[in-house]
């Protein structure tokens, strides 16, 4: 890579990763797309192509590659075993990666899951306009649509998402305090504290992808989630695992590790109105490889009760 391409790479890598990750929900795919975009850019320069606006060239390539990926991945998403959740960005383990994704509410697990309801082209138009603040003329060039079509796409996406956009605790101090109480209570089996911090209509999701232990369906309601967390707490203590709080996709979360630091799963929570509204656990090893050495999930299978949440 020559000096010009290297400078461009350093300047725009964060933006391209941010777009590709929000489009695909995959760290691995976002990294691959970002790398492919710069390979194409370097080849263009080597072939003598004049690139008047590297930003426009790179953004267009990243967006179109992301759209292609979503279209090809749609069948896999539809046939995914159990709830599908994005690959997590863990700030404490990957500070540079989290920074590149410009941590914000638009990066949250909840938001990325909601975006799954959009078509790839709607998702691209919506993100470029509402998150990255591109002008409609720019968006039209990037996704090869007219400005009128782009406005329609964004309007349709906003209408579709209006009732589903996630809410979060506005006070970061309260949010962090609730999260700290929640994870301490799970680790120590403190049911009284859990009763106090869980919302009455709390929902828990578990993404194992048919590989790791998971929840085939979301678990609804404080009592059922409490029983699930009680079983989890007992299992963690028996297996010698511990919880390490951290930021996950810009929201409170934690990793579960053994004493050697090997990772079992990543947990993210949404705090709304001073209570835990949603719990999301990702244990599918394919979605955690970017976070370092993994622990074999079979350490949990000695316990016959993880699915006993009725």
C-alpha cells in the first residue's frame, strides 16, 4: 500500500467499519468488507484511476458490499436456530474496535436487531441519512437510486421503525449503578436484588446459534427470568466462572470468563426507567472469535436445568 492509500486507510477506516458493522451486525464481515474496500481502492490507484473523492469512493464501495452481504445472508438469518443477535463489540477487550464503531445508541444490540426488519437497501439509506448524516444527493449516488427514491426509502424505514426503536436510560449514572447491581447479583446469586432491578416485563434472549447452550425462544416476565438467572448463577459458581462488567455495543454489559481469562459468553442489558428491561446473552462461538480465546460451552452441560425456566 503506497503512502497515499495508507493515509486514506488511516483517515477513513473508522467510518467504513462503522457503516459495515451497522449494516451487517457482524464484526468479522465488517472487517472483511473494510479490507476489501481498501484493496479495491489500491487497485484503482495502481490502474491509474483518478479518485476525486476518496471518501465518496470508499463509502460507496463499503455500502454496496454490505448490501450484497445482507442479501446473500438473508436465508441464513431466516433459518437461524433460536434468537439472532449481532456479534458484540466489547469495549474493554477491543477498545480500538469500539472506537472505530463510534459507540452510540445506534450501535446498541437493540437497535441492530430492530434494523433486521428493514430490507438491505432501506437499511443502507436509513443509516446513511439518520446515523451518518449524508445528504440525499450523496445517498442517491452511493446506492444508485434517485433522490426521490432515497427520501421514500428513509421515510418508509422511519415509519417501519417508529414503534420499535429502543429506549434507554437517559441517566448514565443511574444506568451504570443498576447494571453494577444486576451483574453483582447474578454472580453472587442475590435474588432479592435481582427482584428489585428487573422490570416486571423483562425479556431475556440467548443466542447459541444451535452450537452453544441457548434459549430457543425469548423468556418473558420477571419470575421466569429470575428463575433463569438463578440457575445461571448456580452454574457459574459450580463451573468456577466469573463476570467481568464492560461496555457492550455502547450499553452496560459483561463477559463471562474462567480463571484463565477464556471467554464463555457476552451479556448485554438495556436499562429503562431505572430497571433492567432486556437481557441478551451471546454464547455462539462463531460470534465471539474476535474477542480472544474461548471456553468450551460444555462446562455448562453438567447442569440439567438451564432450560428450566417455566
